[in-house]
C-alpha cells in the first residue's frame, strides 16, 4: 500500500512537472515600447514589461514546494556600452531584491498588485544609466526575455556673467539661461550630474531659488555645509537679490515626432493633446519652446509674453510648416515635446522634456 502511494505521488509529481514545462513553453515577455527610449538627465524612466502564460502558476498554499519552484523568477539587468551586464533587481513571489547600486532609485510599482506586470521605474537618471535594459523571466524549465535600448541625454553646466564672478540675481540668472537657449537646472538635475561625475567649486542659482555646488574631492574653500564629506553643497533658499553664478540644464536633444512619442512612453505618459496643452496653459504652464503634440502639431504655451517668445500677447503659439500659416511641421523635423500623464485620484500633468525632473 505504501509503495503504491509512493508510486502515485511520483506519477503526480512528474505530471505536474510536465504540466509546468509545457505551460512555461508558452511564456512570453514583452517590453511594449518603441526603442530607443530617450530620457533626460535627472529625470525618471518607466519601462513596461508584461508576461503572459497559458495558465496561471499554482499557488503555494495549494501545491507546496512545487508551486514555489513554478513561480516566475524575474530579473532586470542593464548592459552598458562596455558590454558589462549589471543586475538591477530580482523578484520572485512576494520578494523583491534590489541591487545595492540601485537602492532608493528603482521599483516595480505594479508587481505587488499584478505579478504579470513587471514595469520598472528608475528615478534620478544618470549618464551611466544609458544601455540595453533586459527584462527576463524564468519559470520551471523555460525562460524568455525582451530588451530595449535607453539613452540618457542632457547636460548641466556652470555659467558666469562676463563681468565678474557671482554677478547674477535670481531673475538675471534665469534670463541668462533663456538667452542661450537653456533653462535653470533643478536640484535633482544638479545631483544627477554630480552622481555622473560633475564637480565645480563655484556656487550657482538653481530653479528652486537655492544656491548649490557639487564637490567630489573636499578641500579648503570648497567644504560648504558638508565639511570633509563629498556631495552637493547647499546654501539653502536665498533672497532673490543675492548674487551668484548659475547652473544651466539643457534638453537632451530635439525630437522627431516618433522620437517624441517614444520619449513620453518612457515616462509612463503619452504625447499631450492640443486640448491638454491649452488646459495646462490655462493653469499657468509657461514655456518658450515649441514641442510636439499628439496630432502632429508643434505648439508652445506663453503666460508671460517677452521678446523672442511669440509676440506681445499670452496664449498658445503654433509653429506652421508654410509661411501662410498652414500645415504641421514634417515628422522628421526636430522640436521639443509635451507629455501628458493622468493618474486616478490625482491631478493630471502636462510638461515638456526639460521639466522631466
């Protein structure tokens, strides 16, 4: 009787293993996004990764150890320009292990609620976050994966008045950025540049009215509020009439229409519609940079009219293809981009590439 039970158990185990193997042969992994995914220094990245099976795996409560072995094992990695593969995280069941280099920056926002949604979110993007991202899933005897190329673009640089060191008020610093086609860097932008190797012992205005500077090698005259520790020195929020240099941030590059669409997808968003841009302008969005919209038009919102920004009246400006103000720009021409993301229970947001910080 005991031998018969043992034989029956073996038959059941073999049958279950064959079921798992046959099931996993139908395993599919898809990153539903058009490469390359273009992102900005200091911004965020959302890479969707979806898996599908012919049948859901058994629950541990029903099948014990065999169910644990049949649970999909998820791994995200990145291969950089030098060819080195770096593990980002590994997940199985209700456990997610994030590599030390990515602590506080990476997450699987939908995994707990939907284990088939392996979407990766990475914040505080650095230059060395560029590379080929691989979403790999193993189940039983089978595995599958998909790969997408991500490019982190943009730069932060220091700018000084031609007259002398520390000569800009906050407003003068902002105008200096606009004059050379840039924007004031944000604290997140400067920190991302610091994490990418940027160092400078000159304090400059940032977009939040703070004054900071990045130091890797602390030394006399460059200690700031961190003394002997490396990091971004912070003078705090200062009065706008105080005088300093400024840190500029530039857009990663201009986009064709299809690159713009990919850029927004990489943020877990979509190209904004014309109506959404008008709504954002009505809420105060002011940006002197023509950008792609979902209908193939190129427009930009102006709340505070100024020289070189679309005339004397506020409104949403349109870039036309022909001099008689007809036609949209050709899809291969390059412009900025306006993205839109709406979240349940939260206010929707429309923003441009340089504001993805």
